[in-house]
C-alpha cells in the first residue's frame, strides 16, 4: 500500500456530470438536496483503476505531481476517491492529505444559501464530516498523520483537534508541501499551521493524473486587490502556454473530453499587472482550440471567470473567443463575473482594481456596456454582488438595485446573484476583523436589492435553463429538468413570500426537508408522467 494517500470529500471528488456549475447545488442545506439528486446527478462517483482515481480534482493532481517531483515514487503516492479510503489506508500508510474547499459551509455561496433557506448543514459540510469520521477511526488504528489544505483551510482554524488534523496547510503547495511530508516521515516536529511559500513557475510540475473536467490552471493570484477575495493575496503570474498545452493534451490523451481553464479572469492571461495582453489571450485560445480539434474532444473551452472592465478593454478578444469556438445562442458559455456593487463609493473603497483603467464613477456604465458585449458574444454570465459591507448605506443598496433595473431594461441574459459578505481567511477584510453578514440584520434597502437580483435571475433562468443543463443520459436529463422546473416554481413563491415578510424564512422555510428519495419521487413523478403524456 502507498505511504501517502491523497483524497477529498465527495462534494469535491466528483466531475459533476461534466458540468462544474452543479457544484453550487451542493452549497444548499442538505435537507433541500434529495439523496437521489446529490449522488446521481450533482456528485456522481469518480471511476477508479483499483484504488487509484482515474481523474481527480486539479489541486490533488498538482500535489501528487509535486511529491513525485520531490523524489517520491508513484508507488508511494496514491490519489483515492473518498469511497475507497478504508481500502487504501493500512499499516503502511504514514500520511493522509485532504483537500478542502468548504468544510464548514462558510464559503460565500454556501453561507448565503443557508441564510436564505432557514439554515442547516450544507451538503459540503455533510460530505466533509462523513469523510473525516472515517479518517479519524482509521487514524486511531494506524497512527498516520493528517494534513489538510486547500482554499477552505481557513474554515478549520481552531477545529484541528476536533477533526484529528496534525497540520493545517495554507498557501502554495509545490515547494513547501513535499518538505513538510519529508519532515513528518522522518519524525521531525512540524507546526500545526504551515504557510506554503510562493512557487516560481519553473518549479511547478506537470500533472500525472488527469484532472476532472479537464481543468488546467492558466494564472495564479490576481492583481486587482479586492478586499474580500483571497486569490488576490497571492503573487499574480501566468503559466507559459507550452506548459498549459502539455497539461491540456495530457488530459485529452487520457480520455478527458473537456478543457476548463482555471483563472480569476480569462482576460488577465499574459498580463503585466493590470496591463492586458491581447496577443497572449488570442494565442491561448488558438492553441487550445487546435488541440481540442486534434483530439476530437470538446465543443468549447470553458473558463471560470472574467471581469467587466477587462472584457471592455479587449472587446475584440471577447468576440474572437466566441468566433473561434463557434459560440451561438444554442451553444453559449456561462462565466462568473464579479459585479460586487452598483455603488461607486463602495467600489472606490473595497475593490477599486475592478474598474481599471476607468474611474469608480464609471462602474455602473461599465457593467451595463460589458453585459451587452457578453450577450452579443453569447456569453451569459452570472453577475455576483455583495450585500453586507459594514459601511454600506441605504443609498449604496439603492444604487445596486438601480443597476440591476438597468440590466433588466437592456434585456440582459444571465443571472444576478447576491452574496452575503464573508470575511474569508487571508483577505484584507478578515484582517480588519469584519464579521459575517446576517440576513436578519439587513436594512430593507438591502433586502430590496437582493429581491431585485433574484427576480431577474428567475426570469432569465426560465429562458436559459435548457441551454445550461445538458446531460447526455435521457432519464437523468428528464429527472433533472423536472426538478429544476419545480425548483423555479418554488423559488418564485419563495421570492414573493420574502417580499411580503422576511421572517417567513425562519417560520416556514427552515422546516422544509426533502432529503429522502421518496420525497423527491413523490414530488417529481407526477410531473415527469405529465410531460411524457
């Protein structure tokens, strides 16, 4: 058996049926996620070859590659799906390393969804606790060391003993993590909290296990310095194109049918700080599109995030990306975009880098003009905005509501999703001691601002849901579409209820539980039969 076992909980260790957006469904309280939906649709099992996962979350792939580059053999290291940890861990196991994203349900989307649905443990929390209960039992028997790291590590500070964590790892892993592993194996003392040092690009090894959904990182860090975001605390740099292409081709050669580019802003690729590089972004898409065609893999190259200002600076590149990938109304893309607030005052104070090279007072117009550009290019974004800045005034919320109304009047296609402010670990806001936002303590203007975003999102969801949810298996597709249709109807009722009385969340919605499979069958079966008839 391997000395070092790498794993993550089921909410992370899945391919989401090749649709990463499904992961947001796991941010809901698990009482609102039927088991059938969670395990068959949102978080299906990753296949394995023996104990070794056939593909894995990209971060685990990078950790494995780093250990091998540091001198460990592939026999020493194994990436294991969570369902197999009991078989993979034995007397030979010396270290179990666990990747975490949202172990305590405190990530912005999760915290917001819990607050707005009456609370309860999220599916992400549930899966982490299920994994750790197994790990703790095995640790008592085999006495290995437990190392936990990843973007969600900040949520576990102070809970190390509760979960049997020996080392909580923060920061970049490629250099520091292997050295920590060697110290643990030799019996040396290692601090409970370790911060990984920034890694030069030439010391970041290529993955040796395919990454789920073909994810490959193209930039690391962010130069915008938004106060509420932790990637911006990392040194910004872009990976060389040849390195990106080699990892993409490795994935395609090993049966992965998609390409997903991991970045805080696709338009920042190749940039020098906030000075954008049109040629670099064009060359990136040209090279990867050629690879996709060579391997007859994917229709389009996915990417996670883009920014309004950078898209306007590189208008021609936005259009080029759409043209080279053949995007259309039937084949759009769905990036995430930080709108943050409609208030220039809040922008100037908390996220000034978002508007560069323009001025804060230009921000509302930049959002509207970029939304037109996105839609004309068949990009249907999810605009997220923040509610709960400690210094936000009623006028700031009114400004955001007015901006959402402008988007509606321009017939914007996409989503406007409010997020409660979360002082995530490592951010400037956390260092200022700012507390979590609570829905029950918001002023009426903030609630009105959230309702405006939900209503626009609901209207557009009804128009765009068939373009967003594509599952190849007919039965699963029919079940999911029926569930989504019912969920949209429920959301409409929920919005109307909150508009009349926000206390309905605690009084009514906190008591809803559709976790058991028979509950979802009871709800969906009549609707499925009606559709077939």
